[in-house]
């Protein structure tokens, strides 16, 4: 099997699952111009990774499965780019910055290309690869077990590495923002790691585009007292906005 083609097919399948909630083998085979057996192998691979549930004749998106990084990058790219530019405007030369994994933090990294005298810590492979090519930025990759869906490191080694650094600003993503203003994630490990990332920094910003509002993911992310604000591309719904105000977390709208 040609691996790049397989990855491209699987990203297409995940995008279809995000849009429709379920997909059929026959429709995918016709759309992608491959055999049904090839599609079944792709679905099996996605199921083995926990990114889809096999059902009769196709697959369905699992209730707590996060979309692939490629799918998230394609979703609301303009809004995430605006968030990235706004977040980057808070970063001053000489700072040590921690960037969480995810498509919105990747947009922050894109806005930092060409900057000088920065140290960036990250668990994200795409962020590390992008910024290590920028001569004015020193990049430290936090080690750990690589999650293929997020293309990032998670686990005890990542948590241990966080203890060794002094961090000025931390930028954290979230799987969802509940109506009562809680930040949530897809797994206990991811939620715990993001909490520990918050604790590592002097000041923390949560970055999330408007598609995260009212999205219900199963695990609550414990917060910290030094959250400086939530950077978004659009104003949140009234209930979410009121909940954030009650928690004294400023909402910073990119481009506003």
C-alpha cells in the first residue's frame, strides 16, 4: 500500500465522518476510486487508532473521538489564523513560550515564523518542525509517546519535561467549551497534560475558535488562577460569555 495515498484517503474519510457522522464502504470506494477492500482496510486502521467505530457496511464517528489534526487544520482556517496573529502579538522578544498541540496553536506558530530571540517549548511535531526552520527561534521538543491523531507527544515523559523549564506565556487549546464556561477535552491524559502545561507558565491564554463553543467533550480540564484570557475568533454565545465573565476570564476577540 502506498502510505501517503493511504493517509490522504484516511483524512478524507475522517473529514466525511466529521461532516456526516457516518460513512459507507460503497460510497467511499466510488468517491475515492479504490476497491471496497481498500476502504475496509482504511476503516480498520482508523478503528484500531480509536478514530472511528466500525458499523455494518461502513463506519461512524465515535462519540469521544477527536478529529484528525489535518481535518482540524482545514476547519475554520481563517478564524484560527486570526487567533494565531492575536496570540503572537502578546509574545515579546526574549520570552520562553509554551505552545500546546493542535490546529489553533499551530496557527500561532505560523504567526511566529521570522521572529527573533524566542524560545518555544512544544509537544507538537508540526509546530517543532515549522519553527526549528526559523533561525531566530530556539525550539525544545517535549518528549513522550506520539499520538498519531494529534501528531504530538503525551504521557509521563512529557509531564516530567515540563518541570525543568521557566515559561513566560502558555497557549493551551481545548476540545470544547461548555455552556457553563468549563474547558473540556477528549481524554483524561490530554486534560491532565494541559492542566500541567498551565501550571508551568507565569501567564496562560486559552485559544479556541468559535466551533468549540457549546461542544461537549467528556473530560474537564482543571484550570489555574493565572489564566489571562480566552482568545477567540468570534464572540461566544451569551451563556458561555456570562460564565467566562463570572470566572473573571477576559474574552479577547481576534480582529476586533
